[in-house]
């Protein structure tokens, strides 16, 4: 899929977990990488360890999976993190219920947490 996207000029942010996957992406000229599932794989500590090996490459990560308003600032404080992602703000049940006020509140809280970093 990554090769097809690169061939077609479609922006792609491949998911990576291991140093081997990071090196494969870097070999293709991709420097922005999705790190998923971040919390299940050690979270900030794992990103810090990976950064130690890859900081010289220009690689940056977008961690997703287990990111919350509470832990977002810790992720965003990392030099290896370009952005974070999370679905807690737009849970499917909230969308189905049309609970736009809660979605708006959760999104505002996430933005405020990001501003703290």
C-alpha cells in the first residue's frame, strides 16, 4: 500500500511499531510515521527509546491508541512527536446519539491539553 501511495503521489503515514519498520519507512523517504497502539506498546517511554536511535534521521511520530486528554501533554512534550491522534473525542456512540455538545466539549478539552504541552 505504501509503495502504491508513493507511486501515485498520495500522502501516506504508515504505521510502525518496530525499529525495522521505521527503517523501512525511512528507506522510502517517509519521515512522519504513525505509532500504534501507542499506550499498549509502552507509550512515551517507548517513543523516547526509539527517539534515541532515530533522532538523527528526521523521523517523527504520530502516536495513536490509548491517547487521552490526561496523557496527551506527555506525548506532545516529546521532540519525536509531530502530532497525536485519538478517537475518544468522537466516540461512535456520541455520533450516533447526535451528542454534539459532548463531542465539542471533549475536543475543546483535548485542544487545551495540547496547549499545555
